[in-house]
C-alpha cells in the first residue's frame, strides 16, 4: 500500500533556503571572512587598479594565504574560530564543532586550512551572491524608470515595455539566495571537518558522556529503590491506620509514626540525590549500607509484613560499595513483596564470608500474587540484576519450593 506524500513537502523544501535564519547567519559568517581578505588585500596588492581583471581576482585570493596560515597555527585560533562557527554556522546544533585550543600539530594544520578556506569562501560565496542581488534589484527597478538603469556596464531598459525585467529580476534574486545558501552549507560542512573534535577528543567526550549516563542511571536506581520503598510502606500504613483509627487508636498512632519516620528517611535520600545531581559542594549524607539492615526490616514490619532477619558473618569486612548496593537490593526486594504479595511472611538472610556476600529474600506466594507470572521481571528485578552485574555478581529471582525467592551473590574481590 502506497503512502501518500504531503503536497506541501516539495514547495516547503524550495522555499526553506529563502527564509531559513541559518542562510543569513552563514552569510554574515562569509562576510566576516570577506572582510578579513579585504583587510589583507588593502595592504598588498591594494584595491586600486586592475580590479576587473581575472589575474587581479586570483591575486586577491592568494595574497591572504600566508598570513592566515600563520594565524591558524596559533593554538588559540581554534578556540576563537570554533566560537564563531558555532554561533553563526550551526546555531542550536553545535556538538560537531570544538571550542578548545589546538593541542596537537594536526589540529593546528586543520585550523590553518580552515582559515584559508573560510576567506576563499567569503570571496567565492558572498561576492557572487551580492553581485547577483544587485543585478536583480536593478532589473526590478529598471521598468519603473524612463531611461532604464545600468550596473557594471550592463544596461536594463526602462518603461512599461520592459516589464519582463521584473519576473526575471525575481528569478535572478532567488537564484542568488540559493547560491548563498549553498555556499553557507559548504562552509558548514568544512567547519565540521576542520574544526570538529579530533579522534582523541571524541574519545574523551564519549568517555565523559558515558560516565554521566552511568551516574544518572545509578541515581535513577537509587531514587526508584528508596522512594518506591517509602511510598509502598506509606500507602500500606495509611490504609491500615484509616481502617483501624476508631477501633484500635494505638495501632493507628504507631502507623502514623511509621509513616513519619519513613517519610523523613525518603526526604533525606531525595536531598542526597539532588545534591549529587546539582554537584553541590556541600557533602551529601552517607548512603545506608548493610549495617542499617535492621532499620529497613523494622520499616517493612511497620507496613504490616512479618519479616525475619538473619545475618551471618562480619559486616566490617564488606567493602562500602558492596554494602550500599546490597542494602538497595534487599530494599527493592522488600518493596516488591509489599507491592505484589502484601503482608506475608518474609525471610531475609545476609551471609558474609571471605569471598562473597549472599543476600536472600524469600516470601510466600498468595493466590492473588502476580509474581509467578512475572518471572521475566519488571523494572525492580531488572534493577537488582543490573546492580549485581555491575559488581561482578549474579542475581536470580523466581518461584522456589513454593516461595518467591530473590537470591544475589556479590563477590568481594571485585571491590578490593
């Protein structure tokens, strides 16, 4: 089945170079290059005599080359030219143009070649376009005069009988703008090739971007685990308190206290994440680790779940990164229990030996539980597996002997 093409696609493409702001910002960039060439030509060979000869035009193109080459070999020239090119050639899309000083001789040679081509494009791009625009305006105005108009030795007759100069002038003007847009596009392509990041700079930028993405993903997991657990506990506690407010005010008071404590911890976690995102100089609060496991279990019990905690081994031997990630893994597992299984019996086991930390969270599966049908795992289980994989460990989740079990093993040697 054929897909219809909008009728205005082709006219839009034809009109776009005439109205696009980049056509005229690039024209201004060519104008600055033309001025630079004129400034050099004013010194030598001068701008008087022989202006209309081909040899004189070629001489104007060749004369600035030595001076431009010398300036391009200066390290700071690349930064200066990069700023201009970003602003005028690629406004709003600047990633392909570097704004750093030249660090290597290949960068300096590329900058020198860019400066030469920039001035040449100023002469060969803007000058013919400006000449064509002047010719077009002369054609447009000539029929309105009695004796016509002349420009550069060409005469255009006046009077109504020369009305055809008007549409011809419009066509000539449009072609001049097209030529100007094409010259600007060529200059933009040259800028990305000659002022773009070198291979080593691209690798540095890629590494920096990768580090930022990894950090953002880590913070996203932190927020998901911390805030998700807090909201799950809060919702369950609020529902229980509402139901038992009249019949069991003591329990309702404890539930409200648990909500307050859970909310306070969530706010602390949120503040710590925001400090990291803002790169604030203020030190962020320390992230919880396996030493705070009892507090995590208590908050889960406050939500109505029956949690049994078993901890074997010495936590002091666990590296901080393993301890923090292990805490988040157990927290996410308990959150999944509260969301999908409700207030069931949960067994949490933390075992530390000389080689690894083993975390196990096991809970009963109710008849309404969706867990057996989600063996592929949602975002929570996926986050648990990602945390384990980043630390060189492994994680499994699924039904086991009539229970739902999450089991994670984190080797200690990866963090040593």
